[in-house]
C-alpha cells in the first residue's frame, strides 16, 4: 500500500504544485501539508484528506487505498 504521504506528494508534484500552492488551494496550513508529506502524522483528519483530494482532483479514497498492480 502506498502511504498517504507518498500519494499526496506524488500527486502534488505531478500537477506541478508547490506545497504552498496546494495548501492554499486545499485551505490547509502549509505546515500541516508538510507534516503529512514527511510522514510525521500518525493519522490525517478526514476533513483535511477530503480538502487535499478535492484540490488534487481525486476521490479521497484514492489517497488511502492500495494501488493495484
């Protein structure tokens, strides 16, 4: 399974967004996004996950489900 922090960073970079840009777009603190991407959080609130997913153009479940293949 791809950890949430890797999936978020992977999608952010694929869309050419900086952490600051994604944080602004998702209406979350840049420090929160940084902690998520570094794997420093034990769990991510669903509200934050939902905001990040919306800003990245994916379903929230995509950020947490196992990749196939």
